């Protein structure tokens, strides 16, 4: 959290469970509030802006929804295993260095 804390706080806004636990995790890891508050404000603004833009765009063209859902499921089938492998790789790499 010392090194990547603000980016984690911003990114946590886009993950359902982490969005709610953001402050608890940051506080329990010792993140200073002077770092947490600005990062949380930026994350909230990005999250609200992204969801507003997506909702507005889909509302103007509801015929796009089935196409987007098809592509999202395809992307999820690729991204999820890549993320899992990335986490495993980083874990193994860190264990070897310690």
C-alpha cells in the first residue's frame, strides 16, 4: 500500500466488494488519510463518470446491448485467466526473491 496505495484505492472503485471496503482496507494497512482522501475522490469521480457515460451511451442506442454483452463475455473469458496467471506469476516471483 505504501507504493501503489493511491492506484489501488482508485481501482477499487470499479470492483463491487472492494468499493465498499476501500476505506477499511486502506485504514487497516496504515494508509494516511491525506493520501486516501484525494485518491478516493479521484476514484469516485472516475467511477461515476464512467457509469454515467456508459448509461447515457446505451440509453441512446439500446440495440447495442446484446452486441456489447456478447463481446464482454468473450473478453471475460480471456481477461480472467490472464489476470489469474498474472497474480500467480507475481506471487511466485515474489516468493523467489524472498
